[in-house]
C-alpha cells in the first residue's frame, strides 16, 4: 500500500511539472501606431501577422507594469474583436464582410490585408504588459 501511494505521488509530481514546462505562446511586436486614444500593435507569431487594439492607459498602477517594445516578444492572450463568444444568440457571429469597427465617436479601426483580423489582448492595457 505504501508503494502504491509513493508511485502515485511521483506520477502526480511529474505530471504537474510537465504542465509548468509547456511552451508559452510568444508574439513578436514589429510595429506600434497611435490613433487618437488607441494603440495599434502589430505582432507576428509563426509567420502569421496580428493587429491588436489597446486603449491608452491612464491608470497609474498599470504604468508600473512593463511597457512593450518593438522587437520584443510577449505571451499575449489575444481575443478576436468583436468577441461574440459570450453572446447567447446562436445567430450572431463574426461577419467577414465587416472590415471596420467604431471604437468611439472619433475612432474607426479597420482590418488590413495580410493581417489576421483584429484583436484585443487580455493582458495589455495601453502599451503596458500585465503578466
């Protein structure tokens, strides 16, 4: 009985350790633009390009976080924009015909050819990366 508990403990320990060693998804930043109070952050992963929209940060707590830089890579948690995943209506979905979105009364942001859609990132506020 002691051996079974010992073996199960070792297996559990090794399986938890392998979960922690999984490779993180890194996106390399190659361009940053500003449009009104929004940042357009262009990044690349595995040869695919992505456009992220991030609202300018005014919170002083966020500004103590790491500011992203061109040429650096980050483990970004991207979310399609607009995010219909929380919508309970099964008829609502992403329309490939819609290319531009209104973020506020002065800001329209469009998808671009050669870039995979439009995204937001759960762990970006303005240009600040939140781990």
